[in-house]
């Protein structure tokens, strides 16, 4: 009797991180802390948002007293935006950031990023998505070309390769040996496209 293995589920959560204008000179230092905290930087770009773009990005805050100052602050200079990936990325990044008010963070979470790099409640140094839904919307706002597919890791990645990639590749190489085409690389690439209905959708872009 044939045993059907379930399709492997590969989930690696993503969140958006922003280094705000007033601490842009700490970019390398902060990136190092991010990487040492177990995150992967999947995408990265430096840009400057217009006041209108900032208003759209922070649309959920519209009407609050601090909203004009927030949009003015976020559009005052370049920012560095990063897509961070790891298991439970949203909650781990929020924990690493600490409270939104940097003054409070210095008291309650003195080793958090906002305690170390922020100034006050408005100029708190860094941004993080509130939840997975917000993360997806914010990533698409900053990285409209983003492909929000899961990134494989560990045993799940090996399962995926064993179930889908290796059998197709082996069949393609076998067919290549039989065919002996003049340009084997082009022939194999075409064969894989034609014969691989389960080709993995695991591509992502790293932009500077």
C-alpha cells in the first residue's frame, strides 16, 4: 500500500523593521544586533518617504494628536527599511525593540533597541509591525515587488527538497544523458520548466 506523505508546511514569519531618520548613522551597528538576535534580513532598501507617503503608511494613526509630528519626523530624512524573517518574527522584533516610548524603555527595558537608540516617545529610533497582518501590509507598502512566500529552514526544507526537487532533478538528468543535447544547460532548464508542476515558489529579492 502506498503511503502518501503530507505536503510539508514551511512557515517562517516576516516583519518590517525601519531605522528612522535620526539614527540612520547607526545602520551597521543595528543590523549587526539584528543578525545576532537570530533574524535573517530578506530585503533591505534605503529611501526617503514624502509626507504624503508617511501619512498613508501611518493611516491608522490619522486623527491622533501626534500624527502631524509623526509624519514630519518620518519624512525628515532617509530611512532604512528591512524585511526580517525568523520564527515568530513579529513578537521577537517587538520584544527586541522594547516599549514605544524610549524614556519608559530606559526604565523598564534598558537593553532594548529603543532604550539604546531612541530619544522620546515620538523619536523612538525604530519601527516594528504590530502583528502579522500589519507586517504584510507594511512590507507590501515599502517593497511593492516583494514575494511573500515562506522561506524554508531546517528539516522542513529538507523534506521539501526530497519530496519535490530531487525527484524532478534526477529525472531531468536521466533524460539529459539519454538525449545528449548540444547545449545541455539550456536543454535541462527547458526540461525542468516543462516537467516540474510542483516547482517551488521560494524566490525572494535582496535589494540594497
